[in-house]
C-alpha cells in the first residue's frame, strides 16, 4: 500500500475524478487530500496530466514475518539508534559546547524584550 498526498488545491471536477479513480482502484481516503492505494499508476497519470502537485509515500513493511532480511534491518536500526544516543550523550557532556551555548544564551536572551 502507498499513500499519496495531494499538495495542490484541486477543483471540484478534479476531486470527483480522483474519487472515481479511488473507487476503481479500491483506494480509501484517510484524511483531506491523503489517500491510500495499492496501485497508483492511474491516479498518478491523472494528476500529472492536470499538473497537480502531489507526493507519494510508501507504507512501512510490517515485521510480522521475520526473515533474515528483516532481522538484519532491525539490527541495523537498533545499532544506529545506539550510535545516535551515544553521540547525543557525548555532545551533552562536552564542556566547551556548553560554555558556548551559555554565552549565546546571555547574548541573545530568551527573545523577549524587557521594556
């Protein structure tokens, strides 16, 4: 399944055509201008023909059937998460950066003018 987000303002005529395509392709409307379809070809053709801006998002795979590839992906994500956490902790412990941030806070303040 893929999600499509229509960024442009569409006319009522275009909206009715999009609804017809959704019915034909068995898609569903999730929110205003966000639709869920398994086959996007016909909808993309129409939107391109009418010069309507849109974005396509792929739905994430479910990890219900773990196989070797899914395990590798999960392990890589876990490793990246740990690396990112370590990097943030190092940044927070860096005294030089904390001093620079304190100087900036003094110079800029909280952004509220005290009159």
